[in-house]
């Protein structure tokens, strides 16, 4: 099943998603953005997509409209877009409810959330990206499954409430684990040490974590309840109260969850 | 340069290190442990090593003695071991100072710290393990470099003070990032969601982090200073005060370091 799709947005998700959809055999009819210049960055990677800077899509031949913009701009576009009859309006956000599309002129609404971190300068292999889908309309949900399946072998139907919980979990697993690496980089730099030394350890720990589960993979002074080392580390970090407190609190939580 | 080496300890480091040293052409003369059973787990992987449950090594032909035991047992073994003349006594710990070997009968002391997380049930490719070396004696340090080089292409000379800082950095990069994944697993499990969904995101984020540096790789609500989402997530976590506080504190630190 091939679809005619309009893309609304010119950010990282639109940048990767539009060409991937075209490659999967769908037709990208239009790309909407605030400026021609932003739109062109995407349309030049596509065959036939037209540029659009207004939200009147009454003449569009698309049946699926994908909003791929920042979270706080979703409801604005949803409220303003003028859609043809029987069209499906989707957004791609992990943290915005399906209700944000509730006041639109769309006949059907849904979520088409690729659970991955997108940057313009990094290739994404969509085949490995989990797509989280939601729609109150069963026919629409079937179409979303087919659309996702054309890109990836991982599809999950997840309701807005669960998607919200998942987003919190993703912040811990992705943003916060990345910030732990950031703090580590800073400690090394402050001491004049080469961060490269720590990379094999990070790779091994996190491979182990994803393979065995993080509880089994845990090691270190908090896991061993080695209070002398914990105290020495806490002392070492007293040049930055906030980081010392992060050290104390996470160590305590590791101890509590042994 | 091939060495005759005695291994003191039967834990994870000894388990991996002894066979790797033998494979690199060195001779393991003895393995010391508290019980024959523990020792046998290692000696059965070796050609000629003898078992030893006492610390009198006056008759040993080894010139290098590597203490690979838990941190708090290092100084005890160091104090009690009776060594032949001109021998080198090393330990393999990231967090214990070289001074812990100061009261031993060794002529030379040093650190031979493989910066990696070892588990008995996981193979380690030593070629990629950074070895952190230290000795006050230059000849000993040259021998340590040769010994490390026979196992790995990564050797660094790091003084005890810097090694201590590095250990704090390693706790953040390895133990704490792993704990963030643990908390994420728990949020998913609590909501009845499949943690598999998050794995591609984790792999991509951390690959990006190691490639570009964690500052550039950061994304998410704190990085965007999206206070509405931060507040909603904090509310969501109010079933566990400590985890909610971890969320608040790390988010604040991300905001402070933008």
C-alpha cells in the first residue's frame, strides 16, 4: 500500500523522514515550512514534492499529512491547517498527546512517532527505528501500521498516556546517561586527562547493560556499598556543590536498589 | 621481553588477566588464593601455574607479583607477602593509591590497572583495554610499559592522584549512566511497556556522544529548556521522591551547562 503524503515541517525529523518515505515507494506531494529556504533543504532531496509556505491544503492530493515540527508548534499548525476531506493528520512527537490534533479540520488523527534521536549530519537506518503508533480510528491505525512497516520492522501501538511514560524513560536512558558522560568528560578535562581512556569502559558497560539488564550490569563503589570510596569521591567533587549532590543522590539510589 | 609472573587473587580481573598474560608469552608461575577451589578455576586455564594458599613467595622464580583482589584486601596482602629480592609488586585497582604497597617487602612497586569492567561470563578483548601504569622507579615503569604493550595497544602513565580523579569520572560514565538505564527500565516495566523499544535510541545517543562529545550530542526537554515538559515529567515521577529529585537535579545541571 503506497500513500500520498504531505510533510509539515523542515526540522531534523522531516529531513530524514521525507526521503525515507519516498524511498519506500510513497509519494511526497508537498513540504510545508515557514521559509522557502528551509523547505528547499528537503525538497532538493525529493523527486516531485512542491514547496508550500501556507497551510491551505484544500487542493492537495495527499491523504496523509505528517506534522514534524517542535512540540509547542504542533497544535498551532493543527489548528490552522485546512485539509481536504477524509484526510489523516499525524504528528511525530514523543511527548505531545493525540489531543493536540483534536481541533483540526482532519477527519482522522494519529501519532506516527519514530523513537530515535535525529541529527541532520548523521545517517539514520530507519529499518531499526521503532515506530510508535496511535489512532482512535481502526482503519487509520491499520494504515499507520502499513506506513511504519514500509520503513521499519519495529512497530508498536502505544497510547498517549503510555507514550508520555515512555518519554520520561527515554529522558533517563538517553539524555541523562549522556549527561553522565558529559560530567565525566568535564572531570577528565579538569584533571588534564585524555577522555579516550574511558571509551572502552563505557562501550563495554553499556553493551553489558543492554544485554543483561542494567541491574545485573552494575558495578562500582555504590553497588559494593564501599562507603570510604563514596566519601572520598564526594570530597573530590566539592568544587561543584550541584555535581557533588548528583553524585550523592545517584549513589544513594544505587545502594537503595541493590 | 617475557616475564615470570605470579598472580595474587582469583576474582574477575585475575580470571581474565592470567590467561591473557600467558597467551602473550609470559609465564604464570603461581596463582595465590584463599581456597584451592577458587584457585583451580584459574589454574585449569593455565599451563604450568602452581596453586598457593600462603603468602611466602621466597622460593618463587617470579619477578613480577600482581595483586588482583578487592580494593580493601590489597594492603593486607601487600603487608603479609614475603617476596624474593628485586621483585616488583603491582596492584590492578583503579581507586587504590600506590602507597598501599608501601609497607611490603617488595623492592619495587607499581600500578598495572586495566581500565575495563570484567565479568567472568564475558570475553574481554585485551587489545582494546587501556592500561594505566605507575611506578616511582623508571626501570620498573619501562617493564610495566612492555608488559602492557604485550597485551594492549593502549598504555597511559597516570599518577595515583590523577587515577583517583579518573575513577570518579569512570563512576559517572559507567556506573551512573548504567543506573540511568536502570531507572528507565523500571519506568517502562511499571507502565507495562517493552524496554526493547528504547534500545535503538540508547545505542544511537551514546554512539553520537562518544563520537561528537556529550555536549553536542545532548537533546531533550532540559536542553530545550522546555519547562512545561520538565514539570510534567517531575509530576509523573512523584510516586518516588528520590527519583523525582534525581530528575530535577540532572535537568537543572543540563540547563546550567547549555
